[in-house]
């Protein structure tokens, strides 16, 4: 099971970035996204509605404290993997844990988070997007997710147009 924690969501500044973390995570196998910072029901509902159409599993939940959540996940057997610019090279690091909580930052990440993490993994030692770090890590370690449950709509690959396939009358 792969879960994601997005730190320090700020309204209105981070709506797109946090949504894109959820979209990339869901598409690449994350089953649950947690976030801290400002509570954002609009972002939550958007991701839940998309999952309702394109399948899951994927849920979103706000947490008041990243530290309480991380400690809880550690007790549940999750490995805590912080994706950062300052960690070990992700191309040279293989983590074999079945349960992983991936953490991507928002604004400044506190030093305590680096100490709480089992692994601090770098996607490159240059400034980069948390969405890119998440996508690269997930793809390298898990590949593309091909099967989703309860799919009502599918995107059909097409060279020059948008093609959608409806799998249920409940799609719209």
C-alpha cells in the first residue's frame, strides 16, 4: 500500500500543485493522499469526483498534524519516505517496503521531518517540483498502474483527438 502526504497546503496558492500531486499519485498507484495545512474541501471533492469517474482506489484526507500522522503510520508498519532535493540519490536507492508513506513538501520543511523519515530520497540535487519528484519515484519503483476498480469512464489513446469510452450510464 502506497500513501502520500502533501505538507503545508496553502489556499489559494497551492490548489493546483496539491491537486496535481493527487492526480499523479493516483495514476501511478497511490491509494490515499493525506495533506496538512489549510483544509480544502474543493480540492478534496475534485479528486474524489475524478476517482468516481475514472476508478480507484484513491481517497483524500486532511490531517491536522503531519507529525502525529507520521508517527501513527510508523506504528502501522509504513516506511516513511521523504522526497526532497537534499537526500540520497533515488536512482541508487531501492526500498522494498510493502507499506510506504511518501512525503512531498510545500513551503519550508522542518528539520524534524528529515529525522522522522526512514529515507530522505533526492530526485536530483536541483530545485524541482514535488509533482515531478513523486511521479519519478513512483514510476521507477512501481511502473505504470494499468488496472483501476469501478471505472465509469476511460480515456482511449488517439493520435489526434480526445476519445472517451463510457463504461456505465452513471458516468456523467
